[in-house]
């Protein structure tokens, strides 16, 4: 088998690719024997997948979300009932605001309901995941050895970055929430019914409310991060699938099997997270529109004291939900773009076959020179175009009918993440935006009539 030759010229960004006679496969035996990350004997500059998985287990224990034993499950449910239900209810009933600031406390009470609702949706989603699948199966680590080295290394990097994305949202929100709670509990009084002992209830309630907020926010963002990780893995696989199609000697059966594997995991991901996404969408819509109606209808003064909780709650909810939407739309866009690449692959293979047939039927039956091919202009993720010279293979990897059937199959199976059959793509996002904007305009009209 002749090795594949690649030359790169930095002046015009032109790549020359020569395809060998044998069909190429998605991941050869050499890649399968390579570990997820290269082992370093003395120092390790990058953590492996298993180190990141261990970090996930440690984070779940600290967040009281470890369901690996019945003791951990009992502690998890007890922590959820205490931090997501009991403490917000006690805080609403025991916090007394001065009479001059009493009208603004409705904003604070309004923020507790969606935070607890999102925490409940995320907690029961995680409980169902850990009961049915486990963390390894949830992150698709069991079948990762069947992927190419490019996919495995990319997924290891995404696992390493996942905690940083979680920190980027959690730390700024925690700083704002901490400042608000310090101001809030320094100006209110806390009185617990039927307890007359002298206890620093303000300090105790301050710590309890802050711990409740961290727990509820962390549980919500953790599920969003897991969904984003799953989407990033499928995006990496679609990138490898695109590289497979750009190799003109690829066999149609190999391409079909790889697409079937990706399609199956996309269907599993959609089935797992569809209730969570729809629940978050409904909760965010009701809470945000209700808050907008109360804020616009209220004639009291709006300031950081009475509206800070509402601002932080809205920012965290929208950040986590947009993280899910961006991951879903990216993978759906990549899945829909596979059809164009497969059509180009089919065209190149057909032209190569016709060129060889014309050469054999002519009076001088010489094979097509290896230097003949197509100069294809491609566009990468950074919108920089480059020219790729794809040379025709010396023999057909698949017959015309097989390639045509594969392209037809991809045209009818190009969906990504779906919600009960509806693809979560840019068209659905435009529909959701139009629906939400219509509700906002309706609320503004009602507020104008009330005023």
C-alpha cells in the first residue's frame, strides 16, 4: 500500500492529497492500540480521560450527588429536600423586611420558585441517569476505544475544559449573589416562629441561603455541562466522519456503518435530555415573563436590594440553557452539512470512474495519471478558505449504485439533536425567539393598559 503524501504551502494554503488504491477506514488498528492520551513517565502535562472521570466522581460526592450506594443516595435526597425545598420555604416565611422596603420583597420571593424548580428538574434528571446508565455510559466512555485518535484526544481536552466552563458561570454569579446577600441580610430581620431563644438567626440564615443557592445553581449547571460534553463528542465524531468522506478511496460500507453509529448515539442523547430541555424551557418562559410582568407593573423603586436575586437567577438560568442550545444547534448544523460533503465525494468518485473508462475505451488505453484531480476550495471553522487538490483513486472503492444509495440515505437521515422528532436547529431557535418575543410584546401591552 502506497503511503499518503501531503504537502503544504503556506503562501496559498494549498494541500495535495493522493489517495491510495485500497479503501481507507475510519480508524485503523494502529490507532486502536494507542491510549487515550500518550503516557508520560516522569511528568504529565495533560490529564487523561480517567483522571477527569475521577474528578467528576469527586465533584459528585462534594455536591452530594453520589448515587453509587444506598447511603449516598439517601444523603443525596436528604440534601436536595433540605437545600432546595426546606431552606427557601423557611427563608420566605421567616425573613421580615422593613415596612419602607416591603413592596420590593415580592421580587425576592419570585426568584426562589424558578431556582427550586430548575434544581428539581436537574436533580431528578441526574438521579434517572445514574440509576439507568452510570457516569461512564452516560459520557459514552465505553465505546470510545472504537474511535480514532483524533476523537479520543479531542474528547479528553473537552473533559478537561468542562470544569472551566462551569467555573466561568458559577464564580461571577456567586460573587454577585454574595454581595447581594450581605446587603440583604444586613437590612432585614429574621424571626423563626415558636423559637424565642437569642440566636443569631441572620447569620445562620445567611449561610443557609447561600449554601442553598450554590447547590441549586450547581446542580442545574452540572446537567447542562454533561449535555454539552455529549454534544462535543458527537461534533468530534462528525469531524472525523467529514475527514473520512474527504478521502476519495473510502468504502461506502465503512462510511455507512460510521454514520449509523453516530446517528444511534444522537438519538440516545436526544431521548435522554429532551425532558430536561423542555422542562427548562417551560420554567424559564414562565418565570421570566412573570418577573417581567411584576417588575413593569410594580410602581415601587427597583434597586440592587430588592431585585438582585432576580437578576442573578435570570442570568444563571439563561446561561445554562443557552449552553445546551448552542451545543445542540452546533451538532445539528454539522449533521445536516454531511449531505453536501457526501454528494461531493460521490461526484469525485464518479468523475474518476468516468475518466478511467474513457481512457480504457480510447485507442491509447493508458491509465489516468495520478496527478489529475480536482482543486476543491474548502472553508474551515475559522472561515479561512484553502484549496485542496484531491487526486482520483486508481480503482473504485464502491460501485456507483452503492454510492448513490448512501447519498440518498444521508439526505433522509441528516438530523442531529431532536425534541420528540423536531430537529433542534437554527430554524427551531428562530421559532422559539419569535414566540418569546410575541409574549413579551403581549405583556408590554397589558402593562400599558394597567398603567
